[in-house]
C-alpha cells in the first residue's frame, strides 16, 4: 500500500492490487503539479503493478490528462517522483527516456494523428523511427495493428481528415500498439466510439492483457468499459487520489464526485450490467455485488 502523506484527506480509501505479488510498473510518490498559481496535484501517490488495468477518473479539469503526461515525462512535477519500470523519469537522460518510450504506447485524448501522414504512415512511423525493421515487416505489422484496432486495409491510404472521430481513435490505438508495448496509456479511448466498437475495444484490451501481460492506465468516462476492464479505479478529486480500489468498492465511497459519477443514471446501468460483464471474474468480486445493488436501488427509488 502507498504511503499516505499527512495532508491527504483522512477518508481516502486505498486497497492493494488483487495480485499484490506483482512488480510495480508505475510508482508515483508525493507528486505535486502546479501551473503558475494553479495547483493541479497535491501529494498524489499511485502504484500500478504489472498486468493491471487501472482506470483514472475525475471531473473535467481535475488533472487526469496532466497526470498521464507526468507519467510520460511530458510534464514535469513541481515536486515528487514518477518512476516507470523503476526509472525516475525526471532524472534520466533523453536517451534513456527514449528507450523507455519504446516500451510504452500512448493514445492521446484527441487522437493526435499526424495530419499530413496517411493512416498507414501514422502507424508505421514509430516502427520506422527505430531504424532497424525491414520495410516489408513494417508493412505487415502496421496492417496487423490496424486490423486489431478494427481498421481494414481499404482505409490505409486515407488521410486523418477523411476519417470519422471514432476511426481516428482506432487508428491512434493501432499506433499506440505499433511497438508492442508493455505499458499502454489511454486517454478516453472509447469516447466517440459506437457501442459495438467499444465492445471490440474491451475485447482487444482484455486479450492483450491476458496474452502479453500488458499494463494499462486508462482515463475514461465510459462506465461500461471501466467496469468491464479495471482491476482498480483511481479517483482524482480535490487535487488528490481520493480512492484507489477495485470497482465494486470504489462505488461505495462517500464523496460528491463518486456519487454523481457512479450513482447517476449511467452508473446504475453499468453497475447493473456488472454480473454479465464480470461472469468470468473471481468469486470474491461476485460476493461484493449484492452489497452495491440494493443500496443503489434504495438511494434512487422513485
Ligand atoms: N500546460 C498547461 N498550462 C497551464 N495549465 C494547464 C496546462 N495543462 C493543463 N492545465 C490545467 O490543468 C488542469 C487539469 O487539466 P487536465 O487537462 O489534466 O484535465 P482533465 O482532468 O484531463 O480534464 P478533461 O476530463 O476535461 O479532459 C486544468 O485546469 C487545465 O487548465
Ligand atoms: Mg483530459
């Protein structure tokens, strides 16, 4: 369990990962982020272990994207440390940081494709930058990654401006997977996807986690995806991680953001869908579900 700094609210809940024996992949300690006078994070602590899928949730402007950027070494903290694969990413050289970057993939909130490159070239570009892979292998791998993300070869030569929002997301996911990462950062991966595409995304991430022991950090407002995939949910509010727990526990935590986010109409639907979504999950999770549903129905009874 992480250290709890003295100025974190007392009612923080924090539970260890289901498989606590795993290696930590991300260790954030006492992270503070500030832009001018605006404090975004105050003593944020978060440890994510190998093979976990952690959803990061919080209100708009609560600092989720900035926290991902801290993990990528794109934004620097006012104080505190961010270790990825054991390396303090604010202390290592640019060359060492580049090596780490080749071990992770990132899907940015708004796709962030290169507008002057085709779909194919966007996905091939990280592989070309390595300068070691033969052209034919890059071609096959790029088309495979596009296929995995649900984009057929007929779209390969299109420009990003010719794609729908959902397609841009899927191409960006294919690009994030280009180097077969050990760690994947996803900022709103299913926003703009239709329900079928969201379900395909959930299946793909599950497969990658099971087959490649991929670790995933995902910012999401999509409760179906959150409940289907998350090993733990980290809630960012009031500049802190106020809760870091299994999804079934986090919904019980009394905080205005959590109550609105999980116990609104969308939350009720997603919680009710949990038994189907988690049929294959462990028995211990099964046992927790009935506690949530009756309480929720009472709270929202007409
Ligand atoms: N480069 C920057 N300079 C100054 N302020 C910034 C910068 N980047 C982010 N911020 C501020 O940090 C705060 C957190 O922003 P962030 O983008 O992380 O929010 P978010 O939780 O991702 O919100 P959303 O759900 O809307 O995407 C906001 O107040 C934002 O204006
Ligand atoms: Mg954001």
